[in-house]
C-alpha cells in the first residue's frame, strides 16, 4: 500500500530526482516493535534482523531498538553494521567465510559465529588459537526436513548434513578457545506461519538429543528466518501473533530460541518510485518504458513475479498514453529480462506519470546489478 505520506513526498519529486527509493522508518519501527511484542510470551525467541534483506543505515537504525541483534553474512556486512550500530549484538553466518572474515569476526566481538563445515571450524580454531581470542559458535545443520510451500529451499552449500556435523566434535575437543553453544538451521524461505512452525519443530527434534549427547548445557537454537511475504497481495501479512504463540510453546526449560527474519520485517516499508518515459505497442502488447530498471529493483526478475505498483498521474497533454488495458512495465536496460510486471491491468498510463512500486523494502536496491549500462543510482528519501 502506498501511504498518503509516501504519495505526498513522491508527488513533489522532479524527473531529475528519479528513480528514488522511499523508506518509511517510523512505520518500520512500529512494525518491528509489534513483531517483538508478538514474540514476547515466556519461551519466545530472540529476534535478530537479517541485514542481507536491506542493510541501509537508516533501516538498521530504525530496526535496532526493537530487535535483540543483527545477523550478517559477510565481512562487508559485519564492518558496515558494526560502523552503524557499534553496540549491536551480531551473529555471523553464511557459507564460504574467508580467513580474513573469520579474523574480523574474532576482532570485532561477534557474539555468535555460525560454522558451516568441519573445515571452516578447523580454520576458525587455528585462527582463534593463533590470535589468543575466544569465540562462541553454533554449528549449522542442513536437514532433509519438510519444505512444502517454500519459495526457496536452502540446500546444497548451506550447513552440514547430520552425518557430517559429528566430525566437528573432534575439532572442538582440541580447541579450548571455541565454545559450542548450539545449532543453527535455516532450511527454507517463503513459508506461512504454520509451515515454518512445523519445520522448526523438526529442527528441535533433531538438535536437542544431538546437543545433549555433545554435553552442551543451556543450548541455543537459531531457527533461521524464512517468514513468507505475498507479492501478489500487498495487504497480506505474516501471522506474527499466531507464530509467536506456537513457537513459544516449543521452547524447553533452559533453552534459548532465536530467529533471524529479514524480508518479513522490512519489505512493506520501502517503495521504488520512477516515471514513464514512453508507451508503445509491440507484437500486440502494450509496453511502458520506465526510467531506471531491474538494475535498481532486481526482485521481480529474480523471483519471477510481478512487482505490485500504483500509478500516480502527472503527465502533460499530448503525450503517448494508454487507457483501460493491460501493460508490461519495463526499464531502460538492453535486455528482455528487464521487466517489473507483465500484462497488468491499468485504467490509464501516460508518459510522465509516476509509477510507485510497493514492497521494495527488502532484497531490492542492495541485491541489484547496479553497474549494468552505468545508469545513475537512485536517490534515497526517508519518512521518519
């Protein structure tokens, strides 16, 4: 939904100020505070924000007062988050960590390192011993668990098979600088509340006896993120109250549960705004060519969906226009894949009108291929 405040701001942007991102930081903060309240039942999980969804400094500052910490997945994200939020609790995950990144995690006081393989653990042990630093870690397991309804299955390079994770115990026995705190498992993304609870129940059923046999007291379980959002229905929301009640009921005595959503926290509080450069008919279909493109907003082409949008008329007389038709919205790039939405109904659309794409607060600008054709970067505006 494009709010009145967003409409007012974008209506005053000149063509040379487009494309632009608009973030409603006040509304984002209120939303994350509501999520935190939904998780506040006894046994409810700690809430970490996955910076990969949107690491914009304004977004991080808006989210920080309402979460327990931030999850990062690279040395670059680690340095950025530590610079923006010097006192934040940080968990560092992701496959393919370099020695330099592991050294940075040790030096910058990362609270938890999520270890992805026995080899990564051996390297971390050597670095910690060589530099005289200690580290608390979770071992990431990749279970063949229930993934029905998932938008993305986190298989392949993510974490360790259950048969492989046992190899880590021997490394830990000879690594006094490292402390095993628990298990990390993020198996799939794009799930409804009831599906994600079923999956997290499976994770706990496997991890509890494994950690007990490993002698871990007061175990921690990072259950990942993956809370689904619906690009086909911008008004729909993840059922945080239902999820909060269900996940709290799974907690056992002395355990710490933790989740690390990203998209489901920030996606609804960002908009990508641009204008129509031209409209024309090609091979029997109407097309609108927009300033900018998927090098600014990669989400629709990456996920294969139509990005929801609203048209704000502001065209001059005598320009090319369409009425009561279906139109495909494309950008300026020299590729047929530069598509925001295909054959979507519009009442009217003309060169000069604004197009406001909703649900652009996550995996949008930060995941896009910025340099292709060297177009200008979008401006950024904040509502707070």
